[in-house]
């Protein structure tokens, strides 16, 4: 029958066209994820023989102070950066949503830090935060504030990372919120005006509830993104002083490639994977419920 | 994520806007704030941009100054003399030209290969019926947010086994599994009307002919977004090249830059000059194609 021949042709074409993607995803994503579990059950220096040690790596993690410090730092960093990023992105979007002169130029400039590499951003701020020669401390002392030893204390080192992350991320949040704001039909606002919803009231009762799915997306996306912050930390603080800016990804890298404990690094990788997967599933669940509602 | 969204219509104003400094006329029928409110917003916007752009300015300002001027406190906001040799000297002292070449080769080859893979797969996942389609798509999308640190140990072993350490291919090949681009492509093709494809079929075109001569020519905005995002990700990438490359001649720009930090120590002038050179190509790409950055973010259905 012609119909089934056509269906067979479609099936063949479809499988053929996804096959390159399936090959690269199998070889460089699915197999490595599986192998990470396998490595995590071994002691391995990266060269020579692997030695099976069962769940010893995970037992070690449980009593590893540096691991828990890194986990705590990651959570603290996430808890501070994500809300700041969401508020900053939303504020920028509201600021630049409606007409004003040179609006497009403003939007573009807000977005510029997003396209700059983490390493270059780190170097730029390394200069700004420099305790002796940095312009930031010069400005602060010139207005009578105390100068800050940004890399000297754990608290300020973490703050410096948070400042750079916010600088890098504001443009992304803005674009996401702008897209959502443009999607709100004008009639919704016009109906609101009749009910007296203007200014803050309009934002509180109309705009903000309509943006809820966007906010949810951005929060989950930023949480997962904040588990991955590496480049800026590597350049700016190297995880220090002490372990005060060591996050889980830094710790995994350090264990795997500086300490050459690749099995242990893989075990940390497994934990990261499980956490990221949980957040991804939550996002799917909620998005799916919303779309079906 | 499960429903297609055509974001291009609602974004028409956002994405297609000219960004000239000139006072742009408001889109027809667009609601405007009162003059006073617009004025307040404008002032806030100017102050914000000054703060946000200050680090960029300070990078350029520092890159043009001798070390002596920078340690002479307080540092003047405007350079006293313009020192260009920060931009020329490091080329002789370090294999900067090699790093630039490696970065260009890696970014360009990655763009070509990633696009070929993701355009085909995205189209098939959106428009063609084949067994296990949804399961395979979900499996791929589940890796969207997996950090490189999860798979770096086995991938490093693979690169060693393939003898690709210190090679451009060792950086390129393992990163071809790029779920974001695939997702972006599928969302775009889902929004494409079936009638277009049916019409091509009635003209006797097979699936590949339809894809090549009907679908792809209509996908220029998608292709532009994919080119730009893939280029940016690969150009800026740090962790994976840091793992694969340990020979200074094989470095990419980001890996080379972090190497220079230890070389220059507090001699910030040449370090920031090189940093600026490394981001300049990205800034040029952004200046010309910025609307595709915006469209790309919106197209992933992020709303």
C-alpha cells in the first residue's frame, strides 16, 4: 500500500536524521554518565590500574569536611545569587519594556556582560577588586567608607563572586522577562485600568501573577546554573581563602585533576548529577502540569 | 516544554528593533508612559548602564596604562598617556597568535558540526514520525543541564585513549553533544506550518529534498541563533579545554589568559589588553547579530 510505503520512508528518513545526534549523545553523554557511576566505585589515579573499592568513596564523602564545606558554600551562593538575579533581571526588563529614547541600545548594553567569557570577566574584576590598586577600594575610601580586603576574608571573597555573577547574569534575566512581558496582551492591562489597577497595584495583581511561569523557569534555571559556576572562581579566588569559595564543581575538579583522585571526583560528579536531575524533573513536572491545565 | 510556542510574533518588537542611538520612533500603537515617568526611567537606565559598563571601561583604561601610572594612587579616571605596546608586546612574549588560531579553529569547526547534527535531529524530532521518538528526545533533553564536572573523568580517559590530548579535536568532539541547540532547533521546527512540508511532498520531493530546499531556506533566523550561541559557548569555554590542553602551544584564549595571570602577576596592563583582545571578536559578533541572541533565548520556549 502506498500509505505504508510512505510511512516506512518517513521512518527511515527520521532515524537517519537523528542518528548523528544519537551517536554523539551516546558516546559523549550517556556512556560517560554511566561510566562516572562505575569510576565512583573505584580508586583510580587517572593512570595505571583501577582498584574496586565498592562504596568507599561515598563513605569518605560523608565524613569529608571539605566536601560539606563546598556543599554549604554552593547552597549559600545559590540562595543569595538566585533571588538577586531574578529581581535584577525583572527590574531591568520593567525598566526597558516600554518606550524610551535609545531603548534598544540600553537593552544591548545590559546584555553585553553575558557574551564575555568567565575568564575575561574574572580578570576584569581581579583588577577592580585588587586590595591595593583596585579602583573599588579607592572609590570607597574616597567617600569615607572602609576599604575591603576582598580576597582576604571568606565573606568578602564570596561577595566578590556574587557581584561578578550578578553582573554577568542580569542581561539574561532581562531578556527572558522582556519576552514574557511582550507576551502579555494589552487588553489585560486595559481591563485592569477599569478596575483601578495602576502603578504598583497593576504590577502586584496583574503583571507579577502572569509572569509566574517565567519566574519559575528562571529560578530553576538559575539554581542549576549556580551549581556550575567555575570560571570566575578559578580566576578570582581559586576557591579561597581556605575553602570559603570552593563550590562542589571546584572541589570535583580539584580532586580529579590536581589531587589525581579520579574515582573520588567521579563520586562527587554522581552526587552533582543526581541533584541536577532532581531539579530538572521538578521543572518538567511543573511545566507539564501547567501546559495540561 | 511540551507544547510548541511560536515566540517570534510576540517578540517582533523586542527582537527586530533597530538599536541606533538615534531616538527610535515607538512601534505603532505601543502604549507610552507619561513624559515624567519616561524621564525618570531614562535617568535610572543611564545610571545603571554607567555602573554596568564601568568594569568594561576600566579594562580598556587599564590596558592602555603603564604599571607605574596604575600604582600611583589615586588612579586617574582618564589615561594621561596612551600606551599601545601593552597590545603588541605579549604577542612576542607568548604564543598569543597560536591561542587565537586554536580558539578560531575550535569555535568554527564546532559551529559547523554542531549545526549539522542539531538541525537534522531537531527537524526529525519535530516533523517526522519514527519509533521511540519521544523517549529519545526526552533522554537527550534530560542532559540539558548536566555540568561538565559530572562526565569529565570518563571523557578525559576517552580523550587519552583516542590520543587527542593537546589537540583541537580533543576539545571539539566530546562537546558535540549539545542539547540546547537541539532543543532550540526542535522548538523552531515545531512552529513551522505542516502545510509547507505537505506542499513540497505533493511536488514529489522526498524528505531530504524537502528538508534541504524548503525547510532550511526558511530557517535562517534559527540558523543565525544557533551559529551565534554555539560560537559563544565554544569561544568562551574554559573547564574542558583546561582539562584537555596542557601544552601552552595548544591553549585556547581563555586557558591562555588564566596562564598569563600568573605570568604578569600585578602587571595588569598587558593582561587586560590581552583580555580585551580575546573578547573583541565576541563583542563584534554581538553588535552585528544581537537580535538573534534575543530570539534564541526566547525561542527555547523559556517564557
